[in-house]
């Protein structure tokens, strides 16, 4: 299993657009992708599950990736978060 953390930088939190983009991006991997925020956990490949985290600006997300392509998925997802989820950027 691979893990990394990402702190939400977008002033609007993880609203529908970034959550949808994250879910769509995550679906390309075979690995199981869990996203945790405090006591809550979500399936990283499902928009509504990600939205249920209620991740606002400053929330720290922990990504837990396990499966066949976990190394590739973890590296790609971490890069995706850093590049695409900053807020005020074109996605």
C-alpha cells in the first residue's frame, strides 16, 4: 500500500469540479483508491463519495492506494493534486 497526504489549497475546498476531475482521473487505475479526511473515508473513484468528505480549504486528505498499479497510481495522483487542485487554475 502507498500513502500520501495533500492539503486542500483551493479557497472553495474540494467542490464538484475538482472532485469530479479527481474521480475521473483515478478511474484509469486498477488499484483501490481511498481518500480520508479526519474520520471520513471515500472511494477516490466516485464523485459523490469524494463530495461526502466535506473537504474545505485547509483540510488534509490522506490517499491510500493499494493494488496492482499502486506505485504508478500514487505518483500520478500526487502529481495531479499538486497541479490541478490548487484553485484559481484552469482544470
